[in-house]
C-alpha cells in the first residue's frame, strides 16, 4: 500500500511550483517549464504517429494474410481439377512465381509504411529539438542582458 501511495505522490509532482520557489536570478522558470511541456507534447505526438503507423502496418498485414489465404484456397481448387502432369507442373510453377512476386511486393509495401511512420515521428522530434535549442539560446541571451 505504501508504495502505491508513494507512486501516486510522484505523479502529482508540480515542477513549476518547486522551481518557482528557488528564485533563480536571470532565469525565467515559467519559460523553462513551458519549454519542457512542449517537449513532452512533441514526444507524445511522435509516439502517436509511430503507434498509428504501426497500427496501419498490422492492419495491412492482416489484409495480406486474408488475401494469401484466399489465393491458397483458389490454388488448391485449381490444382484439384483434372489435367495432365505437365499442365499441373506448369500451373504450380506459375503459382509459385506469382506468390513470390506478391510476397516481395508486400514486403516492400510494409517496409515503406514503417519507414514513413518512423520518418514522420523523427521529423517531429527533430523540429522540436531545434525549437528547444533556440528557446534555450534565447533564454541565455535574455539572462545575460539582465
């Protein structure tokens, strides 16, 4: 019980309240807290982008699996039809070639989807990092003028 209460108290920690009590000369505490809040928001957005991207990949994987199962069922049905051994061997070769090409295409599509999701999340974090560095530079310049 005690550890649960301690954990709840940890999450109730208000950084701006405690930093405001320190009264650091030349430092705008509210600006620092606001900057960190923006960092957390950017991280949350990046996580959402990555999550949505991975969710789209999983959805596409399920679609590919359904499509593959339908194709296997149809191929099995086609192979059960009467024909010469040469016709069956030809059909099997064509089916194998088509399946291999589809598998490569699907792998390419999935890897592009993952790369896009990762790229969007990284770009958002990179943009926020640049903004954060500018905010810090501006804060130091302002503190030097005081």
